[in-house]
């Protein structure tokens, strides 16, 4: 609570927050909701405050909810408050010499001007209209008082230059305050929270979508809007804590004041899920006791709802958690200073969006402290960047925190929300990131235990694609994951039967910590038995160890990872020239898959696409580009918006594919049989998409069903191979399809 119980009503204090002066005004116990727009007395008090403290840039009226008025709204009032002060002190408009040269008229004019000056603070639009009417009357007199009419005209001209009058005078109705609501609506902040939320929907905007997120007792409404003067969409969210009645607000305020004295210790944050559950139970019991004390009837469902909200705003991450409930969100960005900038996000359907949320400096600093405790990594002047991960109730996200001195305006955040379930190749086909033939080729290469690098720019889908390729590894093989930030869904893979060991290593951005280096983590994986090795991202010194693993693991198990790079040569340049991997070691790479966003012609949207799949040949010695060491197997056709097979692949000139075939009975020297198997795998992936559309069941594209599909594909291929010598597509596909239709009935 900002004010103590003994604080005088309507008193205020000014605090310096996020580079601005914020005035907090105490309306606790006031007989009305503190609305500047609807209440003349609240507006007048605010004008008095601004007259005393003209350097205030934000005002918060504190009640059970806090009513926050941003600097833009405060500026409207500052002009009027400044005009009032000028008229009183400089113009001295209440002095006799200013009002009339004739004493018999001074009294009535003094009475009007006194009324007018009081009206300025309560209702400036009415004051303006009254002044204009008075001026027209005085100016039309035959024996007008030039001094008085001159004063009225001067004040009128000053009034007409103010933004309130310029924006609202044409639509003003005498005595009505509705026009003020257009420009003086507050951001509503529950007293137990810090984030500001603009509940008002812009009047000039068009609603393009609306949906709900969250669970039954904790649902939020999302409205996506398009404004005529903006390229970005506007993402408007209303969480449940902003719909609570005054009694529930009071309960939460009381409970928060109790819980805040019992914040969890640092060691408790090593298991944040357990800590949240403990606090949830405590919060629910506490709220129940407080409700009983206050003689408030409250249902069990409402108790759970309030306990969820309380946990979110004490040991949790506030409204960031609410945003993370939205499966459509891919990225969330908080730019410094976060208390003065709206939250931006990237939406799966509407791309870049501005939101109606502005988080507080308290939020930013509180989160940073929690991320330090959860990750065990430093965040200070010597280490101004923190990379970590967050897992909340099944939602996973990668967190990047930047603070001073790297971010001179304070803490900022970049949050990548991971998909609830792993991406799959059929899902990528559905979204046109690749086609069925490319999916079939990748499946073939994974089964062939190749070494593979997925490259691309930021937000190109590298990690998602790598996760989908993990699903193509037969569950009979063990997989070791090495990541500095846990992005790949290892828990989910374990849940569907995969044998996975996940290893978290030190971030390349941290020079010293108690974590194991990525390089040592990869080398350790080679001592942990026969396993496929997946490296989340190749950033620095671990590159040498990875290529060591590639050379050791060649022709035995899949070794794969991601790296930043927009082409095969860019990958070579990064690995060899930036990360100092010897040229001869780089040739341990078999396949490079490049994924990049493709811009739409209007430049406003982008679509993720696999741009090519290339093999790395082994004959070159210095420069693979000059010596034709890169051979495209598939290449993106921008006109057709899909991948096309190269002549080298069609004609059987892929050394990697032939190398895989050479170790399989019935395929060695039989290119038609090999090509038929790639087509078969692609056909199977496409049929999964068809199943999903035919039965109107999008869950058939998810990892659980796709994993089953892969298992039955391998089993049936093995049966046909025993019968025919090779897994002929004409036999495998119909048997597989029949089996999967049976599976769908019970899935």
C-alpha cells in the first residue's frame, strides 16, 4: 500500500520513478471513485496539485484501484493549471483596475471573473464557453469597456491555444463531462499490482479479432485492433484482476500486505513451481480468513481465482504471466525505461503489435532478482546480460535481460515464448515452412545418422525445426541435449517415451559461474555412451567440441545443432573464421538446412520458410564455395513459395544420400529404391496433414500422434523389408495408412 492508514485524505507525495516525477494522491476513504474526467472536484484538486508542482509528469490517484494518468493526459491539465496561475499572478484578473474603469460595474464583473476562475479548474470547457458568451455580450455593447473586453479577448485567445479546447470545443455540450472521457481516461492499476493497463479501447480503431486466454477461473479477454494511422496492430488485454469488485480488491490488498512480509528465500526459488504451490495454499487460506473477518461471502471458486492473482503479483511475474498464456504470442519485448514504454509483442497471426500494458520499474527490478535466483547466474554491472529460461504451468519461455551499463536507460527484457508442444514436420508442412518432399528427405537423413546444422537468422525457426527433427530419431536411441538456455522440450519428449538426458551448460555471455562450460558439456556427452547429440545453439568455444563430436559420431548417431547464418557459406564463415574450427573439421558437417523469414511484397509481414537443404562434400581443401563443396539438394523457389529438388538430387548425384544407401541392403546402387523411400516418407508426412484436415482434428499434427505415426512407419517398413527385401512404398504406405486410421479412432 502506497499510503498508510493515517495518511490525510487528498494528501499527495511526489516520487521519482523511471526518469519522471510521479504524484501519488491519497483517495483512500474518499466518497467517490477518483475520476478526473467525470468529477469536477477531482479535476479541481488535480489542478491545484499541478499549480503547486508543475514538474509532475504522471499522476496516480490511489484507492482500492490506482487510477494512473500518463504524461500525455497530465499535459492537458498542466496547460490549464499554468493558464490559471498566469491569470491570477501575472494578469491579476481579479483586481479592480483589470475589471472596469467604472466602479458601478466592477462588482458584477468581479463576481463573474471569480466564478470563471473557479470554473477553470473544475470544467475548463464550460469556463471557455462562459467566457466566450460574456465576451460577445460585452463586445456588442454600444458603450463597451475597452479595458474589460480587451482582457476577455486576451484570455479567450490564450484559452483557444490549449489542447483541451482545440480538441474538444466543437463537440462540447454545456454541462456534460463526457468529452473529457475521450482524452482523460486513466490506466487502471489494482493496488496490489504495479503494471498500468489502458482499459479504454481507442475510438478510431477497428476490432479485427477477439478471443479468451487462460484457464476457467483465470481467463483474460484479448482484443486485436487496427488503427488507421498505425502499421502495427494494437493488442488489448483485460486480465481478471482488472474486473474485480471493490470488496475483492480490498481483500487482495490486505492479503498482499501480509504475504509481502513472508517473501520466499533465495534458495526456495530453485524450485519455483513448488514455491508457487505453497504460496497458493497460504494465499487461499489467508483470503478465506480475511473474508470471514470482514463478513464477506465468497465462493470456493472465487477464493482460488483470487489466490492465483495474488501469487502472480507476489512470488510470480505479474502480467507477463498473463501474456504467456496466449499461445499466439511468439515474442514479448520490454524496452527501457520500461515504465515509460508500452509492452510490444510478436503475434503468430498479426505480427508486431503494441499492447495496452505499461509495466513499472518495480516489476522490472523484481523480475530481474527472481531470474537471478532461478538461474543462479549473475546480473550486475560486470555481467549486464542474463540469459535464462522460465517454466510456468506448462508454458516455457526463454528470457534475455539487459541492464546498465549495456542498457543505459535501465532494465529491458526480450522474452521468447516457446510453443506448448514441439513442432513437427507435418505441422511445418501445414504452415508451409517446408513441403512434404523436404520433410521426407530430412526424415531419411536423420534415419541415416547424418551430422546436421540448422542455420538461419533470428526468429527464423531454427530451434523449432531442430525440435521437429528430434522427433524423427527412433525412440530406441538415447538423446543427449546440451543447451545453455533450456529451449528444446525435453520433458515433453520424455513424456512420450524418449530416452533423453538434458544438460544445462554455462552461457557464452557469462565469463565465470559455477556452471560447466558448453565445451566441457559436449565432451562429457561423448563419455556417456552411445547417444545422439543435439546442441541447442553453437555460439562460441563449444564449436570445436561439437565438431569433435561430429567426427567421433559420424556414421553412428545423429549429431545436430543450430547456428546463426543465412546460407551454407555463412555457416562455414562463422564456424571457421569466427569460432576457429579447423577447415578439415568443418567437413564433418554433412547437411546444412537454412531457414529464414521471407517478407511479403508490402514489407509488413514475414513468413518462416526453409530456404534450402545443402550437403557438404569432402573433396575441397580451402574454400567450399570456390571449390564447389556445397551442393544444393533442395532450393526455395520464391515464385512458387516452396522448395524444389535440385537436378543433383533427382539424378542421384547426392554423395550423402548415396553414402546412406551404401550401408543398406537393397539400396546400394539402386537409386530408384532410395528416391522412392524419400518420396514415401514425404507422402506419409503429407497424409498426416490430410488426416488432420479430413477429421478436423488439429491435434493429429502434434508430437504425440506424429511420434506414433513414425513408430508404425518404421515397424511396417521393417515388415515389408523382411518380405520384399526393401521397404517398397506401394506396400508400406497402404498398410501404414490403414493402421493409422485404426489408431485415430481411439486416439
